[in-house]
C-alpha cells in the first residue's frame, strides 16, 4: 500500500499550484490594456473569483497588482522594477546566438540578426551554414535596407518608417535574388519590451536550394524563432502577427 504524501510534500504541491495561479493572473494582461475587472481575469484564467481575490491580495502586498478606485486591477510597479533589472542584466548575444545556432541546425543555411542604423542595416550576429556553398555574410557587415528580406522587415515593421496600418499582414518576408542574384533570404521581425522593434532574424543561402516547399518550411521555422527571441528579449509574442499564409517575394 503506497504511503500517503507527507505534510512537506502536500505543502510543496500546494505552493507550486498557488504560484502557477498567480502567474496565470499576471499573464491575463495583454499589450495596451490598462486594467482588468475581476470578471475579465476570471474569464481569461478559468479561476474562481474567490481564488483570484485571495491571490490578488498577496500580489498587491508585493506591489505586483494594484486595485483602482473603479474596482479594476492594474499591474503594479514591482513588475517595472523587475523588468528594468532584466534589461540591465541582459546581454543580447546570450539570447540571439542560441536562436541562430538552432536555425542553422534546422535549415543548414546561414542565420543572421540585423538592426537598422540610419539608412543601412548592420549584421550584429551571424552563424554560418556548415555547407561549402553558402551566403557569405559576416558580423559587422553593412547592407542596404531596400534590398533583401531582413532590410524589408526592418523597414516594414519600424513605425518610424512605415505606419503600422501599412505593415504587411504576414511577418515573414521572402526575397529571391534581390540583394545578390543567386541568394535567397527569409526574415521576420523581433520585438522587445514595450513593443519596440529590436531587429530582424533571417536565414539565407543559395536560391537554388529555396524551392516552394523549402520556403514554406523555413518560413515557419523563422517565424517560430522570431517569436521565441521576442519572448527572450522581453517582448510579447502577440506583437508578431500569426503567419498569414502569404509572403512578400521580390527580385524573382
């Protein structure tokens, strides 16, 4: 006959469940929302209102949630404090390079991370393809903004250059032979805290290896990687629209 769980085990399980429920409450908030009612939190978390009120009491004591005069609840100042600590301690390469390496392992093509510098884009990080025939891009290279998938992403998803309502429906941009006649590239935007565009994630290689099936498969991989990196950099994955099933292709 199995032994009943100890008091310590029961307390540990209960504590873990409480933490999970508290995190569910914090995760109920979406970008642009100032506050939520108790009913809205209950709908989004599936928790009983009595449970939510009990957990909110603890979260409020820790300044993670604040009750407004109208009875709604908004996120508290402690989250901003934690966010600033995270941003101060974050080294970009610690997050970008593992994502690039994973893309190279999955695609066998080169992977890069670009940012915009005025009217050009700079390759901040690069992981080369293991293949002999490959796209030759190095960290520090300056490339045009108006040519290549990553350049188009940095242009299309930067509100300073393109109004948000004119941004492409699909976050994945594909170019064939645009920057170089024999090079294809697939890129997607990466966002950070506050919805700021942090850069463009891209895979590139000889266009002869980018047939329709490959482009479709790589587009999904690049999109997943961009969502993962957005989350790592403190952005909300919802900033990246769902893959709409279409792409921007130029320079065919």
